[in-house]
């Protein structure tokens, strides 16, 4: 996982949302899939489909080493009254500033308390945390009492 | 100073008292499951490959040997009942009677102390058990909250499961073998092409070498030819030099050259001389074989 990839992902989504684009694609990899799945679960995306460079697959296609270069992950972006649902997609950790928080700090952040320079979690907002190889929502991380790197916040 | 202004130090005692010594130095009951589980988590003792330290008159153990369990009843029996002297009190003198009485009272106190301590420890144990059970319940509840229900596990699409494994299907052994073979073939084909190109160039050089000047007579002839005042030839040469400088080509010569090229490629020749394929076939004896077969066929007729 690279934070630069996440930054690219965030910029791409923000660019698409600015132009009111309904569907867009990102490279098909595990990291993008995990992040997109969280966005989908929290209701920021309307759909999540596997596809190729041409568009989402109509018939399921197996991902192999031969076709991985053309595989894409198609995301459906959401709008309400001509306003995008993703208004804000901000990186907390950057490649030059990785923010690792303890379990106590994560609990504080998830309950809305400011931690260091990070503003507490607001209603209608999600913060994604990287715990080991997994990526989870901050509420889940606080419940489990784990520590990890805070990646980004979306609202 | 009015009372209550300052906090009492050391809980109202003068200084810190030493820890109370336990009445029972050995355990009075075997460890329960919960204690055993806790002990199992503790890593202690000497590992297999670590030599034991040496001390005179003392033997180190690899693991901690548990203290023997002596129940309160057994302790009372051993230390009080069995040590009570069996004497006839009526036969004792006054002093001995007094001593006996004191001993009896001391034993009585010890018994009471043992039983009281036993009661106290029992109560503590009960409280501990209740606490442990409550903790267990809390953990169970937490687990229920965190873990998904069976219904959601069965109904929600298996995205998490999909993310656990590799998202790209790896090539099977057969597919990998085919790809490896293809790669080898590609490499060999490029190598062959390069070699053929080189051989062609070599053959071209060989054919061209027939025109090389290799002795004095040929050189003389060439010099005379070069300086002969053949006007036509000279003008032609002059023209071609000028054209070359301008970047123009003689169209008639160009046509002739391309014609020759076509002819060469059709017949398989090189500048009107045997090409690589013909040379190869000759070396293999393929042409000879064909010729013989043709001769045989003609003779048959």
C-alpha cells in the first residue's frame, strides 16, 4: 500500500465529482478495492463493479495475469440535488507525514476529540485507519481497541 | 490547626507497615481452570537449549515445581491433632498441668486462626469467581457486538472473503509451461533472424569480393578505365555525382534497381548471384536430391 496511490485515488474522485461524472474507473488492485468498499458501505458510492478499460463487465470476467493490465474498478458516484455526496476527501497521513495513533488516541478521535492536529470525527464523516494489512473505519478500530495509521477522512 | 485540614498520611498508621505474612504458605486448594489458564500464558523457566545454572547444595529446575497442596483439615490434623501429647492430666503436677493448659489454649487459638483464615480465603475466592464470570460475560457480549451474526454471514456478499485471498488468479502449471515455451520460441526466432541477416550480409560481401582489385594488372586496368577520356561515361558519372549532392536519384537507375530487387526476391538470388537459401540447399544436398529425382522421373517417361 502506498499513500501516494491513495492521494491519486482521492484526487481522481474529486476531479470526477467536480465535473458531475456518474461513473469512473480506478486501477483494479486490492488497496483501491478495500477503500472503495468502505466508501460503498458508508454510502458514498452508488455502485462498485469490476470491468475493463471499456466499461463495467456485463458478463463476469476472471482476473488473470494476462488481463490484469486492462482490468479496472468502476465506481458509481452519487449526487443529490446536483450536489456530490463526496464533498471532501482529505488525506490525514501523507508520504511525508505518517500519523500513527495509539488505541487511546483512536478512541478519542472517534468520539470527536481533537488529537494532535487532527480534528475529531464529525457526524456524517468517516476516517479510514490502516491496522496491519487491514483497512477499517475508525469506529470499528475504536471498538476493537487497536492502534494504526489514520489515512484519510471523507465527508 | 482545625481537624480535617490535612490528609492523613499512610492511612492513619505511623509509616508503612510490612506486608502481612500469609498464614498458609502453601496453597490450600488445587488451582481452578481459570488460574491454570492464566498460568499457561506465563512464559517462565529455562529453555531446552539453555544450560542450567550451578549452585552448590541446590538443584535448579527447568520449570517451576508447584508447591504441594495441603488442605486446612490436613494441616490441622498434622500440626495440632497429631502433636497433642496424650497424657493423663490427673497424674500431672500443678506446674505441668499449667503448661498443658497453656499448650491447649495455644492449640485452640491456632485452630481458630486456621479456620478463620480458611473462611476469609473462601470468601475472596467466591468474589474472584464472580468477578471472573462477569468479565467473561462482558467479553462474550463484546464478541457478539463485534462479530457478525450467522444470518448476515450467510446473506451478505462475500466481499471480505474476496479481499482475503489473491484477487488475481495465478496461472496453472500448464498455462505457465505454454507461456515459457512461447517465450523461448520468440527468443530463438529473433536470434535466427539476426543470424540470417548476418549470413546474408556475409554472402553479399562474398559476391562483391569478385570485383575487388587483388593484383597489379587489375589495378592498372582500373586506373586506365578511370582516366580514359570516355566522354559519355564521364558525363554520366558527373551527372550522378551532382544528383547525389542534390539528393536526387536517377529515375531510370532507380527503376532498374527496384526491378532487380524484385527479381532477386522472387528467384531467391542476391544481386543476380545465388542467395542464402540456394547456398543452404546446396550445402544440405537438397538441390542435388531434387535434381536426381527429376532426372529419374524424366528417365521413367
